[in-house]
C-alpha cells in the first residue's frame, strides 16, 4: 500500500536551500513527487511512496535545513499519483 501527502510549509523557508534539502532526502528515502516555492512565500511538497518513507520525509519537512525557521506546517492526505521521480519545480 502506498501513501501520498501534500505539505505546505510556512516561515523562513525560501532562500535557505529548503528545496535542495527536500530533494536530497526524497531520493535517500525513495519518495517521489515534487517541491516548489509558492508566490506567497510558502513551500509546497508533494510526497508519495511507502508509508514509512513518506512519514520519515514528513518529519524532515517539520525540521527543514539548518537555516530554515518553520512557523507552520500543514499536511493533507492525497490520492496516490504514481510519480516516477522527485523534482524541484519552478514557478
């Protein structure tokens, strides 16, 4: 059984290598999906894969890279979409 979530992260999360941090760890934990900056200053992460791996990635999203300051995180369950890779998207 697979799991998918969409995560919105608010705080000081842009300009601190957050997307690179998420991509590196997504590859480590074999999760697929994407990460992108949003125009309102948040970061959006879509993760899918094995439940344990998605849960590990969710915990990493709550911490972020060294210089991130997370104020709020919103996690929503999503429908599994069968992504083949993990990508950094640009608006």
